[in-house]
């Protein structure tokens, strides 16, 4: 993966402009701060309540996804818009 990223950077070096770096940096900073906060909140929730609630939530979402894939998707006809 790193090799592919370095090769892609090498091939597209001319398309990188200095003007685009500031919004990219701002987006990266925002993502790091937001994800750090979400991670801390998740760890705090798990430490207080345990993995039981999280496990049942994941099982329920998985069951809904399975029901959707088995009940709704088989009736979808390719190329036909509902």
C-alpha cells in the first residue's frame, strides 16, 4: 500500500498545488480531533457499561442488514428504476 501511494504521488506530483494544501490540512486536523473525541467517548461508554450493549447493537444492525439483503434485494431487477 505504501509503495502504491508513493508511486501515485510520484506520477501526479505536477498536479499537486500549494493552494490546495491549506484546506487539506484543515480537513485532516478536523478529522483527527473529531475521531479522537469519538474514540474517547466510545472507550468511556464501554468502560462504564461493558461490551454487552455494544454487542447487542451490532447483532441488531447485522440482523437488519441480513433481512434487507434477503428480502428486498432479490426483488430488485437490474436496469429497472422503482
